[in-house]
């Protein structure tokens, strides 16, 4: 079995993709999204991190976390988020997996890379055909970014956005 190596940078900012087991549409249920948000808050209380952007899709999520200076242990945080969420949404079905065993991460290199990944996150529901514009998707930090002046409210419309064809790398 090959050893999977992750780039760990203390105090780093990371983009993550985390998928549900077998790409099951777990997060079509609002109560499951609420469980995920509760898990984020609970883990953040014990092991701080800042969420810069987030979108929860029916079968996966993308987010950007900034870790505290001197701390690079995002794996423990994800392990706890996954376990806490699974405990609630499984509803006693001990044999069912909720999450894929791994996650994908990318160390954000600079401000341009950060902006590109934030755009990717917020455009994701449009890209997948779940919304016509980024602001229509309920489970996203897009509206918070609009309120802070980072986007105009009409950003991320399917027909005219250059982000539509952007890949994660």
C-alpha cells in the first residue's frame, strides 16, 4: 500500500474537497447540513480554524480553512468533523459509511490562488446545474462575501461567468 503524503504548512490556508461515500446525496436533507455545521462549530471550539469560504453540495463540499500560526494539523480536524457528522446523520445505521475515507487538499499559495479558489467554491452550484446564479444556492458563504463587498450580488450567473470552465488545479 502506498503512503499518501500531504503538504503541511503551519498557519497555512487550504482548499479542501470532501465527498460523501459513493457520492450519495447526503446533504439534500437540511438536517444533515445542520449536523455538518454543528460539527464544524464543535471542532472549531477545540481546534481553531477560520473558514474563509464554504459550499455544501448534495454529495460533497468545498471549503477553505486558515489554520492558526504554528498548527498544520487539518487531518485531525477533518477526522473529527467527519465522525461528528456521521454520528448524527447515520441515525443508528452502524454499517453505513457517510464519507469517503480521504479528502483532497490544496495549499493556497498566494492571494491570486485564494481568490481563484473562492470563486470556484461559490460558482460550484451553478457549474453542477443546481442553481442559475451563485446567490441562489442556500448552503454557501457567497452571500457573506457579497455583504463584505467582495462580490456584486449578480456575480456567478451561468451564461456569463468565466469561472464556469475553471478546474480545481
